[in-house]
C-alpha cells in the first residue's frame, strides 16, 4: 500500500537551482555546489532513503505542485543570469568549467525536466515550457517529444529509445542530431513547407539568442552558455538512455509502462519533480 508523501519534500528540487545562484554569486569553489549535490549527495541519499511507492495525496490541490513548477521557471532564469554574471567576472578556468557543469546540471532539472511537464499542457504553462527549453537551446524537443517520442517510443523509429547494443556515448552522439532532424520531419508532416514551420522558427530564435549574447557580452559568454546547454542536454539524453535502453515493442503494440525502466528512489522522485 502506497504512503502519502508530505508535500514539502517536493521543495527539495529547488535546492539545485538555488545552489547554482548562490554558488555563482559567491564564486570560487562554491560554484561547484550544485554539481556536488547532484552527483554525490543525491545518489548517496537515494541509497540511504531507499525506494518507496510514495504518491501525491489524491485530494491535494494542484496549486502547490504547480507553484513548484513556476518557482523552477523563475529560478532557471535567475540561475542563467547569475551564470552570465559569473562568466563576465573573468574567473579562473577551472572555476568557469565547474560553474558551467553546475549551471548545466540545474538547467537539466529546472530547465528540461520542468519543461517536459509544462509542454504537455496548453496556454500559459506550455509557453513557460518553451521559455525553459529556450534556455537550453533545445526548443525542437517539444515537437519531437510530444509528436514523435510518445508515438514511437520503444521502436526503431524513436531516436530517444536506445538499442541494447548501443553504449551511452554512441547514443548521445547520435540521438541529438536525429531528434533535431525528426522535429523537422514531424513539422513538414503536419503540412508545413520545408523551411517555414515551428522547428525552423525555434532554430532562428536560438541563433538570434546567440548573436544577442555575443553583442551584449562577448564570445566568452556565448561559449559558456552553449557549454551549460550541452550539459543539460547530456543529462536529458542520459536519462532517456537509462529509461528506454534495450526495451522494444512492435510498432502496432500499445505503449505501456513496460517500455520504460522505472525507479522508485525516494529522493530522485522529489528532486525531479
């Protein structure tokens, strides 16, 4: 029988973006706080706390949980701003790399994971999802994920479903360009022309963003921003690799929970929204 999860536990997910903001403000080794939390503290606590079937109270108002999502949206933009400010402070190279890793790790959670929840909705929440994906230069994820991955997950037609014979690095290097191409194919399949559709518009937005960053802050900020984007995307595709590795279904079969590896680790469930 599942137990009810005290809702405040879900606020733990805010620790990552908050640690990025504080770390980038303080500088030096503090910029690595989020990386330490994500790669050391969280895995250790997952082992200590174990697994559980914790669930949200069925009679709970969605306002609390939605508020957490919008807190992530706000903190994501503050984190990116703090990162740019840190880069402009001309830090030592090792601290710059550490800040890039931490900010990218946070972008993978507050950016892409939260965006994944919001892009399945309509109206204002969906636009918030777009804004989050914009901070990771992965706007095409919406088309490919919602209209492609959901339909073809667990089949050879889904670039986000890793085959058993593929290693992690090979998967990441191939799935990223394949998903980008798939997003264009999906948009053209909706009756759009080859170059004028949502995916092409998103690409232009991302390119203009890089141009804007260059003229406002210089090439160093552009490379740093792309670096944190790369970390966030790598985190996403790492999760995709783990969740769907080696699981296959016939394209005619219905999508079921059996084509995703699931984890009931308590802390991860709280942190990953």
